[in-house]
């Protein structure tokens, strides 16, 4: 692509198991980093979008379906939210949702690929915008697996895994060793949250993620919603904690603070999304 604007309108598709998921528009930028191919695409329907290795990651006009679903059950449920860890999230959407909470004092955003942040800052300005300069946001260009491995016990109130599909650099973000380290560095009363794939397009991966978390944590439950540009359009996020499933019960004070600024998330929506497990998924999950 030689990093030049491609003026012709065309379809850009993600191919997955005999199906394709695409948007019409034009490529603005495409680069090879040390880890992956990064594409910025200007779509007609959803605005500018980010792809990694030709897989849709986010798009300006529908990213709230993903980011609000991942962040608010965790941050509205955790007893304390002083210190937050985000693994991945280089587009800035998860950080933006966390920064909405006045209680949050520090966010460590651990992104392995500096190019993702660089191109998101330049082309996806509507997602985080001035939030990149918020003094509470600490950006570390590091490997998230190494970060949790070397972090001391009980360091974070909430841990968010905002990674890609479990292939390439993101594969180890779903391993038992990584998840056990996340449990170790999570403070008592804290919440772990991760995107957990489509129960239809990535069925086996989804089941494995939820079952792994149920083996490691006392409580783990998936929440179901839609992300229009992702394979099948049907997605999931899974939340885990020890001693009590506090992610199921948003605190009233935070509901008042956050609800007015959300397009997707609300206590009513969250309750329904946690209850929207199909029967065939329920039969396959460890109780």
C-alpha cells in the first residue's frame, strides 16, 4: 500500500470460516509493525476503522458497543477502582471509558505494539482524543504477559484484557498461566474482565475462555451483546472475581455518575446481557 491514500471506494473484508464481514470505503493507511499488519480504513457506514492482520478491531461509530460492555460491569461493580490495568486497548476506547470515573486514580495501559497507539492517535481521534494526555493514564509499550508475571501481588483493583483474537501476539492472553497471574495481582474485592470472543464465530474459544476463568476464579460469567463489524456480529465479555460476583451488582453511586454518558450500557441492559445465555452454551459450560 506504500502508506498512500487509496482514493477508490472498495470493500474491505475480514474472512472467517467460510464467511466474510466487510465494510465499504477506502484504505487510509497500512503499515507493517514488528508484530502485525495495521490498517486504517475509512468506511462509509461506521467512520474510520482499525484492523490488525486484516481483522476488524474497532470503528468510530460503533465502538461503544464493545468498550462500554467491557468496562462498566467491572468498574461499576468493583468495591474500589483506584488502580486499573488495561492489557492491550491501543485504540484508547477502554481507557476513555475508565477515565469517566472520578474515583480512578491511575490506569496502566500495557500495549505491545507502539504503532497501534501511534496510528490510533493520528487517525482515530474521536475515540480517546485529549484523553491521551490525561495524567492518570500511564502508557507502557510492553508485553502484557511479562507485565503481569513480574507485577507484585494485589496491585490492581480492576484488570481489563482488551486484546485481539487468541492468535499471534494475543494468544497467551487466554492461557492458564496468564490468568493465574492476573488473579494473583488483583486486589481483594477486585474484578477481572476480558473480551471472550463470539459464541458463534469463535465457539470453541469462547467456551474455553469462560471455563478457564471458572477454574481459576470463584465466580466467572459471560455477558452477551452485539458488535456489528465483528464476525457474526454477536460478541461476549467475561467477568471474574473471588468470594462474590460483584460485577453483577453495579453500585448506585457509580450508576448515577456513568449512565448519562453511555450509549449502550445501563443497569437494565447489563442485567439482560448477563441473562442472555443460549441453552446450548449453558450446557457446555462448567458450573
